[in-house]
């Protein structure tokens, strides 16, 4: 993220899981609903920029969901449809919605999947490697010609089981977007600032640490930016909040091409805005009804949520 | 907090505990150091406004500490010195410094203490009822002539054991400053926004919910303000962070008399600034060396920590 100032935007490639989720909260249950990190990311980013999705689904994946993604302007040329079942995830949230248990996980058609990008994708200036094995993230990155900005996510599993592959990947990822637990595990530091300093020594020049209902901290060089989460009276389903945050961030950056410090701060607020809508309903339901006007309105609410006078 | 705009400031009365603490962290231990909610509050507020302290200490209380408080311009006419031992508290912080255990507590001279205000205190326009039994907080409030702004804190113990007295007090407290755990217990709501709505039905028109390293949420009418905590590489001792936050808030409000929404937001940031210094060393050590310039410098860092462009 060495460049700065307004530049031309462009298409955004995302690779990651596309899944069918079953989600249980204390209040309700949503069986067999649209899920997956790449799905949430792409839907969020599609409010800002042209998105090109890379992933795999089974032959059971609902055509209606594919249609909806296409109607959102998401290019699905990179989404393979393989014989078999789509990835399945079942999770249950505690009363404290910051905590959830995975009740079951089936990789299904994702097992053995090797992402291959359509030729047109390789020229895209923006790419996001959502949470999948670092080996697969690397494979995608290798296929990109010369992306202007590479963002990535990861998870505890890869930090613990694929450390070397992840380390090699991180040296090629200028923007890492992970949550606080992952930041602690990756850095070995409990304190979030020290964790960030360590991670910025691993390759990324910019780091966004997602803290759920407490918002996001952004570290780059010696600069720190803190964005709150939007205070909601009701969180129906936190699933995908982090992925839609990343989607909003990368989508805004891809749309504007503005990766200056000020541009990135705006992108973080847009990401927070989209994430705040995501959790208002199960799965991607709230995003289906969302408009760009809704987003702009809540962006202004973030301004009033955080503004105070200079001394 | 019905008034708004710039008004004349004035003196700030605080009542609460004055104690000798023994603090253990994972890294270090500070035996028999200055502590107590009123002490932290008064020291913080004294950077902004004239403070008048109400409390009790034993004959063992260090003269050097009294001298330091006086040098900070804190009026100690309301601080009784009784034969016996000063209140003692011993606490141990977990590796996660958001969690601590009380290892021992002795009320000592605080046992049976009934706060009585020097006549001059009763005219003060600002008063803060730090965390003591609601019955004692009420007793102090009853002695105030016609305060312009009343702030208060409380704790789980009183919410659980003195609910009625607390409820009666809250109807007379326009500004409540408590932490998230207390807000949940007081409201019976886990969600912080719903908790705030419930508490604003109990009497206070303004509510600040302290969330430790995650900052503060401020609720008043339909307005919400989110202030982050200052991201620190090292938190040595979180003791007194909440009390110095409240001290900074009330001190700034007392100094300026500006209880407008904009004035309160600035006060919250000043409170956050002082709290961020407090945790940089054991006990009140960091505040002993603190200057108003340090405070103004960090206030500007809060501006850069939180600023982003309007869309």
C-alpha cells in the first residue's frame, strides 16, 4: 500500500468458501441458508465495485442464490460447479454472541479443490484472499498478473497447522484483515498493539484487526485508526460480519482506487457500515434488501457516532 | 443535563473511597500504594477544575499522599482522618487485564462512616458520587444546595444488595457513569444498546458505559457517541482507569460549564485521555508526573485516532 492519492478503480477478485450454513442463535434457527466467506465478501463488495468470485459449489447449490449473486453484478465465471454437495457449516451462537461453537463442518466439494482463475480475472487490480488454506490463497495470488492491492484473511486453523505456508504468503500480502483472536495467535502477543507491531513485521504493511461488537483497529506504519462497530439494539446473526467488513473495505478501495491513509479510513467505515447491516438478519438476508442509500445514511450515522471537536 | 452551551464553571465535589491498595499483575506487584475511587477521580479532575474531596482515611494514611493531593489543588477539608486503619484492598489481575480478583478487602475506618460536607462544599455546582453505598451517596446529595450537574457511579454489589436505595438515587442522578458489566446487571439486558435504553428509563438522562480497553459509549436521548480507548503497547495497572475517566469527564465539565452535547463529547475524550495515562503505571504514579501539555497532546492523538472524512 505504498501508493497514495486518488487512482482509477477496478475489478476485485475474491477467492474463498461458498457454503450452505445452518445457524442457531439463542432466539432462532436458520437451516440451510446461503453462507461462506467469499459469498459474504462478494455481496458486500458488490455495493461498490465489480466483483469476480472464485470458489466451488456442489450441484445442490440453489440456482436462486446464483441468480441473486449475478444480479448483484458479481461475475461467477470463476465459481466452479462440481458434482456433489456444497460445503456445509453448522454453528451455534452463545447468549454472548461474540462466542460460537461449530457443531458440524463438511468440506464436501471443497475437498481437493484447486482454484483456477478465468483468464480475465488475472488482470484485476484488486484481489482478496478470504479465509482458506494459505496454499490455495498462494495459488490464486500466483495467477494474478500484477495486482495493485492484495488483501487477505486467515484463521486459527491455518495459523496452527500451516504456519510456514502462511508466513510465505504474508510476505506477499500488503493488507491483512483478521480478528483479535487470530492476531493474538499469529503474534503470540495478548496486547493488541504489540500484536499488531509483530504482525507488521511479518510482511503486511497494513493490518485491520476486527473486534466484533467493539469495532476495528487499523495499523499502518506508526498510524492507528479506531472505528467503532455501529451500536445495534439487536444482533440477529453475527455470521459474515467480518467477511462483509472486508468486502466493504476492499470494494470501496477497488471502486475509488484511493489507497491513501484517508481513503483507507473511509473504506474501513464503509466496511463497518456493511457489517452492521449484515448482522441485522440471518445469513445474507439484510444485504438482499440493502441499498446504496442505506449505506450512505449509516455512514453519516458513523460520523455522528464518532465526532468530537478538536480541543 | 437539560442546560446547554457555555456556562461558567465551578468547583467539583467528589465523595468515595480513599484507600491503600496492594496490586498484583502478572508482571509485578505494588504493595500498599495510594488507591480508592475518590482519590483517582480527584487526581484526574484536578487537572481541569477545583476539586473538593469527601471521604475518610485512618491515622496510618501517609502524610506525603495528603500533601500531594493538596499540591494538586484538591481541597481536603471534607476528608476526615479517623483513628484506625485506612480502607485496604488487594487485587490481582489476570493475564487478560480486563479480569481481576479481589484477594482481600477491609473497610476499616470506612465502616460506619457517614459523610458530612463542610459548609463551603454544599454550594458547589458539580458533584460526583463515586462508588459507595447508595445510602451514603444519597446522604451527600441531600447536603448539596442545588448542584448544576450530578454524576454517579455504582457497582455490582449495590445493584444486587441495595437495589431500592440505588433506584431512588438514580432518579436524582442525571449522569450515570458505569462499566458494561454493571450496565448489564442493572438493566438485565446483555445488549449494550438495550441496556442503555433501560437505564435511561430509571432516571439518568445521560449514561456513559465504560468498556475498558474498548473505550466508552455515551447515550443521551437518541444520540450515541463512541470513544475508543487509547491503544497502548503496555497496560501496567488498570486500577483506577474508570475512576480517572469519570474524573476527567466531570473535571472538564466543571471547568468549562459546557454541558452541551459537544461539550460532553469533549469531556469524554478528556476522560479517556486521563484514563489512558493512569494505566501506564501502578497506582496514581503516572498522574503524579502528568502535565496539562501531556493531556492536550494525547487529546490530539485521539483526534487522529478517530478521524475520517465525511462521505
